[in-house]
């Protein structure tokens, strides 16, 4: 991961982070598609289902927001499947609002699902 972080961060402004709980790797998160306008796209992935519901996503989002502010970003966006109730609940609690809903393909994703574009100001 360290190697890819160095390679990717040298070629872009994107930032990637490992999510660890109890000294074990449980997911990843980051800020990508950073624009000169001050907007960045956040993402969180928790691969281990057994750690969900423990506040790890909320802590990851707090860290991402803190990093985004230090990078002087003013707006964050994200994409989430409409059927991902837990993630949608987390993002709404973190101040994100739905800006657009549509088929995943309209957002450039190659899956058959409905997706929300959400945003929040920092």
C-alpha cells in the first residue's frame, strides 16, 4: 500500500488511507478527483463486515473531512448506491445531502444499480 500511495500521490492530488481497527486492516478510504475549484470526492470501503456498525465509518469520515480542510477544499461529494441503507444513513448524519439520483452508468460506474450523488460544504 505504501508503494502505491507514493506512486499515485506523485501523479495526482488524490489521497489514500488505510483503515485499521484493533491492529488489523479493515478497509480503505480517500479523497480523489480533487478539483481546483476546491471540490474533492470522498470514498470509504470497509471490507470486513464484522466491523460495520462500530463507528469506524464515522471516524474515517471525520479524518477525511479534517484532511480535506487542511487541503483547503470547500466541498466534498460522494457516490453511494441507493440501496446501501447504512452508508446513506451515515452520510446524511455527516451533513451530506442528495444532489442527484440516477442509474450507475450515468455516473460512469459499470454496475446495474441506482446511485446517489451527495455533497456537503466544509
